[in-house]
């Protein structure tokens, strides 16, 4: 198994480039929105690569050591999933000099950077699709797409789509990845950006390129350029087919988020939560489980804080579980200061750089959890051992030789007295352990560690 070793130590920060920070107003479009305006699918707010560079100190202070950028290539949209030119940085985000500076600064600070690879579909401005629009059945690129008949109904909303598009969107024509020239083109792109210094790819909707040979070759090409490159697939369900040496190192582990929402919203009890988590732990080889990208939310979902009704205590519990779970925890920009948002485009709000708008207690909590994860090998590489799951209480340990850490969650609204079994860890009576965050000490008696937890709270004990 050849998953990159650095991923187990990674704390990812996902950035939607147009909304993180505006570092160069000279590249703003003339109709740029005021920063912090209500986000729409068509309005730019001026975020760019230079803004990320200027705020790397913020990320480093938080403890971030890996960045995932949503698409940055030339595109007419704010989300940039309709690529026009894979070889050009969108001018509204900067240029290649800015990109190279970002890569250099990231690596200088011992961080990693992965880009969003959107290879299932392109935008209508993509050169090959434009050629088909211009030349119809005479286009040399007509077999790059899945065309039913000519002429293409690419812009007339009164006419049905007559080519395959992602979810039948006319603006997202699907590439024919069975075509050897298309495959060569995509593999060249993948290698080109690795050669420019990126540390891997997040692959958009890879299951829609339902071709094991394609992804095996993609992996070979990328790894030939960087043997330690990380490949993570956007797969939303539990699906081990996609996590192995012929596909991706890890997946976006959305099922962890789904399980947490179910528990914290009272939709499922602790036993049902445990069953979900057990399924995840058993589905993948240990190497792939450790290489999962573990988000609480993303540009494609509601913000977690919004999903739990704005309850910061529940969000803090989710962060606690996330930072102690196998895989690489991923923070969606702004979650750490309490940014909210419904599904897109609302989940893509501008980052509030006025610190008076931050939930400082939440940010301190997240920063502390990141520090503890970095300092505690068992939280990154230890075995996962469930200790109890009953009546709204869930406790588990991460175990790595003598390094052991216990996490206890009270997923109820009332104060609970909890007796956590410790014999399985070899913790003998009289042993004293400590809450790594609040500092409170506990003593093992009768093979159990007794503690009292307020409603919607958790502790990390080592």
C-alpha cells in the first residue's frame, strides 16, 4: 500500500478562493461585490491567491499544515467547476507568478497544497467544445464529448440538451474519457500541475468516470511526478472500491459528518451512531482509513453550525470527534470562527476578517484540538477502540502502544455522570489521568473512570 505518510499528520483547510481573502484589488472584476455581501452563484467578491498568501500566518497560527483549494483554473463562474482552460490560472485569482509564490510559501512552512481536479466535465468555453459548436459534425473534437445530434443546443433554454452534461446541465458538457486523446489530455494536465509543485489532487465526482483503468493510469502518471502525491476522491458514501492502489489514497469521508449530524440532532442514538462508525472503520484497509479526508462540511453542504441550529456546543463536540478520528481532519474556511450558511451558494460566504465578528472561544477550542492532535501520536496513528455507546453517551480510545487517549461525548442536553470502562486499556485502579483541555484529573477505580459532563460536551483524556 502506498498512501502518503504525510496525510496522517495533516490538518486540512479548505478554501473557496473567491471568498477567503482579497489580496490584490487590481484583479477584481469591474462588477465585484462588496466583501461580505450575500453570496450568489454569479457574483464575485474578489478573493484571490495573493489573499491566501497574505493570510498564511493566520492558518499557521491555527495549526493548519495542508490546504485544499476549490478550482482555480480559468472559468466564467464563481465556483469554477466549468473549466475553460486547465493550463491558466483564472486572472480574477491572479497569475502563475502568484501561484508559484503560494506553492513556495506553503512548502517553506512545511505545508502541503492540493488542487481540485474537475475532469468529468468542462465548461462551454473549453476549446474543444467551442470547436464543436463552431464546426458541428466536422469538428475534430466531436468525439471528445457524448453528442446525440447536431447542431448542439448549448445555449437555447427552450431546447432540450442533446449531449451529455453533468446532471444534464448544458453548462457542464461531459468529456468522453473513453477517447484516448481525451485521456492523454487529462493525464497531461494532472502531471503538469504536479510538476508545478502541487502535492496532490482532490478528484471531483470521480465515480462518474466509471473506468478503473482510467484511474489506475491517472494514479500512475501523478505518482511518476511525485511519489508522495495525495489522491482523494469525492465519494459521498461508504465505498471501498475507490480506496486502494488502483484508485485513490482516501475519500472525502462525508459519512462521518452524516453520523455526527444524526447523533447531535437526536435523529439517532449512541448505539446507532456506533454502528455507523463501526461500518466505516471496517470498510477500508487501515492505510486508506488513515488517508481519508474527514470534513464536517464543505462548499457542497450546509455549514455544520447551521445544520445543528447554531448550537456552538454541538459544533465543538463535532470538532472534538473529528480531530480524534482516523484520517486527516478538514476545516472548511470560517467554520473555526463560527461562520454559518445554508447549502450553496450560501455556504460560500466571505470570510469575516474583522475579529470582532469571530467566535473567539470556538476558535481557541479548534486551535487547542489541533495542537493536541499534533502532539499526540495516538490521535493520528492509534487504533480505534470503542469503550461505550449507550443512552446518549459515546466513548472511545485511540491506542498506540502505551500512548492512549480517551474521548467521551455527552450527546444529551443534561448533565451526566459517566463511568467509562478502562480495564481493556490496561489502566489499573489508582491510575490518575487528566483532561487535556480543562486540566481536571480523574482516578481509575473499580476498572472505571468516573466523570461528570454537562449537556452537549465532551472531553479528551490522556
